[in-house]
């Protein structure tokens, strides 16, 4: 225990790089995704059932102060990148001042946000001011009728305002587009044209089996990369050795890049550097597990920083080898929504 204590607090007692968080398969964990709310102003058909899901009572959601404390502890342990997500992060009051606080956390080198863009445009100056390292915008179609069918809301104009506002402020931007059973080649071509015109990465995402998404996903997903090669014969895979969930492709004449996120087929588990905290305060060391540590209960029990840190390290050292094993080991009576996980 003595060594363990020394190890996790080494960065405080001895200057120098933190030993970091390494899992039982040797994967360095450096990236934390923080879902700060389960609320969302869209009802995407692959994410939430039309009738919606009951919201988590407010008192069951981690407070922003609790979240900030946890981020500080995670960064002491070796996390260097944090992504704020949800639900829709901008539906939570205080989101921007929370980001300002995170920016000051020791050891946090890279701060990102994932948003649907509905309410984001008004905050772009703030995001620029805090030097946000990246904004991921979810956008599955450029057609307003189809947008309404997919999201069950009519907010495409607001999302496009966020897109163009981010570009004009030179906020580093990625667009995430979920490929669905009825996504046609023309749609893919129109979305890809954004990466032709602008210096952004447009990433196509396999539909994953979470609330609202059908299990038949594999039919849509299996051939996503070969489908892109067919539509864009000049596509070339860019070499990228950093741990990433996306495979990235360049195309002659494009200012930006295209990408594919194979979340359903789980091709990237071997280099997974990510853990998640859900809005209700569960730590997940895999997207497909059911939560491996109740951080909220621990924090609210009065545990001190050392106890919480030790519990986190123990979970990271007991990770599933991949998302298939995590899913097999985690019984689910109903599929959770990505909005409750922090997609
Ligand atoms: N509200 C924010 C947004 O829309 O970007 C953040 C949360 S949202 C759950 C994060 C991402 O998860 C979005 O890009 C969304 O499209 C994606 N997502 C949700 N359900 C999914 C599913 N079943 N399969 C694939 N991606 C999904």
C-alpha cells in the first residue's frame, strides 16, 4: 500500500512526469470523457426512444464542483485530455464557467467539447476565449426535412450557425455523422463536401446498439470503409500512430479529412486510452460496460482524495480486454442511451 500511495501521488511529492494510469493490458489511459448532463434538446432516433427516457433527478447528477474535483484527481493520476459531453452539455446551466475552471486544472493539456450545436452558437466567443482545443459537432444530414426526421426536432439552422461560427472563429472543428440504414451515397457525398471546402475532419460513425438503435447495425456498418472507397476512389488512409477511435483518410483536393469511427465493430480497443464518467457519476472503463465504480457514492461518502484515487486506479487495473468482452460480461435488461453514457 505504501508503494502504491507513493506511486499515485508521485507528481505531488517529486517534481517530474506523473507515472500515469496504465491498465492491466499495458494501455496508457490519458483521456477522460465527462458527461455533465443526461438532458438533451434533440431526440435522435438512434439515441433515445421517441417517448424519451425519464431524466435522472437533479440531485442524482454530479454537481459541477464534484465534477471539477474528480477531474483534478484524474489529472493528478495522468489524464491529460478531457472531453465535456452529455446529453447536450449546453443544456446544463454553468457549462461555460465550468469549462473555465477545467482550463485551470493542473496537468490538463487538452480540453474538448462535443455538442449537437443547437444552443452552441451564442457561446462560441467564450469557447474561443478559453482556447478550447476542439469542438466536435454532431450533424448527420444537411437536409432540413431529414434532420427533423432523425432528431425529431427542427433545428438544422441553429446547428449550421454553430458550424459556420466555429469556422469563422477558427475553432478546431470535427463533424460526427452517424451512418444509418437509410443514409444514401448522395448524403455521404454532401457531408464529405464540407471537408472538401473547409479544413475540418468529417467522421462517419457506425451506428452502435444503444437506445433507439436497432441491433441490425452490422448490416449498415460492416462495409463502411469499403463503401467510402467506392464513393471516393481516390481516398488514401492517413498514417496516424496515436491512439484514436477514428481511421482517418485524405483525399486529393480536400482541405480537410474524412474519418470512420468503428464503434460497433470495436476495431480500436487495443489502443483505447479512454475512460468515462456518466452524469450519475459512474466510472466506465469501456463504452460497453455497465459502470465499474460509483464515484458519486464514493465522493458523497466523504472519501478523501487518496481513497478516491486508489479506487480509480484499481478499476483501471482491472479493465476488460475489449468492448466485446465488456458487453458479454455486462448484463443489460435494456440498452442504455448514449446520452446517459456520454457518447
Ligand atoms: N449532445 C452531444 C452531441 O450530440 O454531440 C453529445 C452527446 S451525443 C450522445 C454524442 C455522440 O453520440 C453524437 O455524435 C451522437 O450522434 C452519437 N450517438 C448517439 N447514439 C448513437 C448510436 N446509437 N450510435 C452511434 N452514435 C451515437
